[in-house]
């Protein structure tokens, strides 16, 4: 059987699906991974068949207009910009999705492409499953949708999930129904919860230590645990190679603090540079800075500071005392797996939600970037060095290490696709 795995977004949206592809391949399955075209080398570096999807969200975020909106903290305006760009590239992306899925027997999609893959599956009479990396959108009485957590009681919680589906549908229904019509399918009248209405397998690929599975979900909706690349597979990818200079720097002093924002641009790099310079000048802390896609000017030349672009988090983070991150779920998973606490400096998307969860679970501190200051950062670092947070991070990290999200996910997929039921 041949599986097509479809995902769209930044590196954090792609890497877990590489882990899934490798896991399926080890079970003897044929797999092709559809992802934005800028991830070709990254995916193929693991020996996974790749089909490029038009567009590059990382590139979109690093153009002048979204960078300006990020700096202003204009979340709604940024959402409108991304919606406009998505609408412009959708026709070409639709063709890529059709071509990439053509030879597959079964389809597995991330959340951003779910409606389009639903239509392709319906047209071609193929089964599909959804794997989500973000906090749940499946309705429950137990908790509200993460971005609408102003209250917490059953009726409101159900309403919050319905509202999110409603507004998403209003924003995207024209593009979705146009695509359906080009396939000869009827227009969809309203937003659907396919995991409920059509019994589509939906897997939330995060640890139940962060969000336990509600009892009012159907048995086709599960929380699996993280999908992580194993150390051996990461050694084979040149993009995850470890610089010799970094190894020597780590050996030369005490455990550093890691700072890294991955594929998300820092909204105000000049301001952030001043904070780092003050941190180096006023403390004895050693700082390992992963710049990712951010250009941070005027960084000091200091033995306390080591700068790299990307680094293998699974190798690095266990050697750090804490991590200052943007709060994407991939980096959150790596931090928790390393048994250290996190300071989540959230910027966009689901990052504030994970930041709040990390803080509520007493696994770290959440600071929205627009509220970040040197003094707040120093207080947050001090909190991560308290006994309570250190003990909690080690305990939860051990539980997460004992989870096997990858094999649980593969077992559920096999049962769902091959036995027609779960």
C-alpha cells in the first residue's frame, strides 16, 4: 500500500511527519511526503520520497509586510495578510495536491490542508486521516478552544469550538467550494467536524501530559503522544550535523541557556539584540543562540555567547539548563523530552496557547513577545531554576520519554485504513 502524507507550514509542521514517514517505511509501507517546496532537501535528506507543494510560509513571513505587522503586534492584520497570500497561491497548490495524491491508496493530512484532502478523498473514494499538532479543535465539554479560554464551563466550551469552525469556514468556504466544484463535487453548505460526522480518524500528536484526552470524544479521536525522529535517523541528515566548534564550546563551561525561535522571525530583532547584549554584560550566563530564520544585528563578540543557525534540539537541549523558545509544538516537545523547563516567548499562531499550557503545568514561564523585557526575562530565568519547576520538568519529561506516540499512531492508522474500523 502507498501512503501520501500531506502537511503545510514551517519546519515544526514538517518534521513530525518525516518521523511518521520513516516509521511507516520501517513497517514496509511506501510513502510520499507532500510539503512546501523549500523543504525538499530536508525531507530527502532522510531518504523520504518528496513531492513539492507550491508556496513557502517561512518565506512569506520574512517579506517586508508581515515583518512590519509582526513588529507592530498586529495579529489580526497578519492573519488577513496570510489569508490573502494563501488565496493567491491556492489554484496552483490545488493542482499540486491532486498530482501528489494521485498514486496513493491512503491519505494522511495535517490540519491546514484537511478540507482540500477531504475533497480529494471524496472524489477518488479514498480514505483519509487527520493528524493535528496544534491544541484540539474537536468539540468537547471539558475545555474551551485554546485561543478562547476566557471561561471554562461545558456550554461555553462547546460554543468556543463551534465558533472557531464557523469563522474558519467563513474565511475559506469560497476557495474550498471552488475546489470541490472543479472536482465535480457539490458545494459544502457549512463547516463540518469530519471526525464526528464522517468518522474520520483524527490523531492529536502531542503528549497527553499537556492535554489529556477528553472522555466525551468519540473513539476515532485520540491523543497519541509526540511524533519524534530518533537519534539514529537524525545522524544521517546533513542539516542536523553538529558543528565541532559547538561541541568544544559546550565543554568549556557550565550549562548554557538556549535561545531559539526557529522558523518564526523575531518581530523586533534590534530590541531583542539589546536584551541579549544586556544579558551577556550583566550576568555570568552562557547563551547558545539559534538564529534560525531571524537576522539579529550587533550581537556581542563574547566567550559567553555561541551563535548558530539551526541545531539538533534532541542532541543539544539535554546539555542546557533551560530553553527560551517561541513555543512551536516541535520545539516544545524537544524541550520537554529533554527534561528541562521552558520560557515560551510567544509570537503568533498556536504559540501563545502552548505557552499558557506550559505555565499552567508549572513546566516553565510564558511571556508574549510584545511584553518581553530584560527584567521580565531575568525573573523568568530565575523561576526556571526553582526546585518546583526543575522537579516538574524532570518528572513530566520522564513520562513523555516513556510514551511511544509514533508506534501508537502507526497502529491506529493501520487499523483504520486496513480493517475499516477503529
